[in-house]
C-alpha cells in the first residue's frame, strides 16, 4: 500500500472540496486527485464521489477514514515516543578552540536545535582527535586530520589563517628583518597554530613566555601583548570593530583549511545522523 497516497486521501477528506484541500495541503488539485485515483485503482474500489464541487465519501471511504484515524494517531504517538527518547540521548560534539564560537553561534543559540541535548567539548585538534578515537565523543568538527583517516567525514566549510594584532602594536606589513622587533603569542603544544609557526622555520621569530589558549591569545593581542596567528573567520568581528587588525608578514605561506565533521563509525550514531545533517546545513548557510 502507498501510505503517501493514503495520507493525502485522509487529509483531503477534512475539507469540503478538492480545491480547498489542495490549497491547505500545498499541492496542486490534479496531483491530489491523482493520489486518490492511484489508491482506488490499486485496489479496484471507489472511495470518493463528486457531488458538484463537493467531496463526498462512499460507504467504503467512510469506513477507511475510521481506520486511518487510528493508523495515523498511532503513527504520531510512535513519532513522539522516538523524539522523546532521542532527545535524551546527548550528541557529544568535539570542536577546536578556533571554531567553537562559530559552532555555538550557528547551533546552540538556534531554536531549531532547542530540543537536542548537545555536550560540547572544546580543545586543540590533537586532543579532540584522541577523544573521538577513544569513543568519548560521537562527532568532531576538525580540519583534515591524518589520524582520523578511518573515520567517515563530511566537509562543512573552508577557512584560512591570518596574523592579527592591536592596531597600534605593529605595522600592517612586516618584513622578515623586522620580525625580531615584535613578540608572537604562543599556543599550547598540540595546537595546529603552534605547530604551523614552529614548522615555519624562520629566524627572528620570538615567542612570549606565556602559553595561551585561543581565547586568551585573542585577549592578549587586544592588549598589545603580541601578534597572533588565528582563524580568519574568528578574527573578522574584532577586525571590523577595530579591536584587532590583519598583519601581513613577508614570506609567510597562505594556509587554507577545509573543516570536516568526523563521525565515530565504531559507535552507534544513527540516532544523531538526522541532527548532524541539519547542523551541516545550518553552518553552510
């Protein structure tokens, strides 16, 4: 049985005519008529009769509506039961400090996801990857990560790295000879940002003694404590408000990164897949 056509038949009978029904069901009248005819032709029966513009049910049609009442009421109860159960299963998500604010902005403050219990863990790429491998989280929003090659993933967005500093701390364009005139804000070991700077292998790169998290580093940069390498996406708001400015350094390569949503396929995440797809669409838009 085509339950899709049966549902249209059931809903259409709540209105006095197919014209009225098609309007409220957001379907063309010919398409609605076709659904009902398909149902009748499949079983060789008559369910409706035309009485001018009015929609009239046959005796069989009346009997079928009573059965549909029970069927679709049960369907709604089942759906509600599953929603209640799924909403109590937390979606454990790991994000890096570079993209946590973007994730929160698009997801946690959106009414669309108010019924989803999300447990958010924020740390550097290395630690979030390890949490996923050890089954402590279900999904992770990370850049391309070699240690996660065996996990399913889906691309979410692209981002690039830029240097930022307080507008009065340094020039907007710095040559390699001028590097030793400024301090660079150091991140913790395992941070992609720190690994990128360490691998740059440029003379004259001087780091501050203090090791900072991403949020601490942004704050240090605002208070003229050094130059910070960070996500362009995360810095845009502060650049627009003149709290920070973009700094271009000679010979520093352009780093563009794609971010992916990694799935822990070794764990049962089928309850979360519908929500994950919605999260992907929300971030993309």
